C-alpha cells in the first residue's frame, strides 16, 4: 500500500499485521481521489478520516493539498501504524490524531469540508453518524449501498468489486 499522488507520492504505508483492519486499496483510493480532484474539493480542504485505520485516506488528502486532517481511530495497533505513516510521509504537522470511538467523537467535532467514512463492513451506525456529522462532502466506503437520508444528496456511487463508494454533499444549510 502506497500514497498514490501528491507530495508523498510513492511512500509506503504500514498496516498492522493482526486484527480486522481492511485498508482501502490503492486502486479504490485512486478512483476516489480522481472523483474528488475533478470536483476541486481537496486542495485547501479541512478533512476528517473516520475509522482511519492506517490513515491512508487522510494521508492521501494531505498529500494532495488538503490544509489539515483529523484522523479518528480507536484501535491501538492501527493508531501506531497511522502515526508511523504520518511521520514517514512528512505530513504529521498538518494532522491531528484522535484516539476515540467515532460516534462519540462526532458530538465534539468541528465542521470539516470533506469526511472520509470507512468503518468495518458490519457497521450499523450509519444513521447516527450521518445525522451528527458536520461536513460539506462525504465519501463513504462500505460493502453495500448506504441510505444517506435526507440530509445528504448522493453525487456518485461506484462499485469496485465488493466495495461500494458513495460520494454525497450535505443538503443542510450552513449557519
């Protein structure tokens, strides 16, 4: 697994050898970011990488010009790999790593421009997560299509083998 593009292009990312971590493949990450770059929403964006795992999505965003990223993960082995990856890529200074349960964290989170949501495929807390998340755009990864409710307008849904990526923008007005 490597950073696909940007200032950290080609740098290898570490992943824990044990556990149920399912990092987003380079192919899927590249396709996600091709969509995002075509919308011109990455450069200068504030980003949240929820269920961050290795941090690959947040790191890719930082490498491609996001101004900052908060990476939320609760697994200790994944956090260790994530921190190593941020240092290895030279992107640690623009990142904030949060050791927390995502559903607990969203109640205290600042708004972000772009949120990556890549929970374990068995995750069932989508309604609560999407209701509490304050983001302009989300990219959600799952093994099935997700009901994003009325607060989100689906822009694109793509299937990559057993992975479904949904990109949606908020329909809530800014305050």
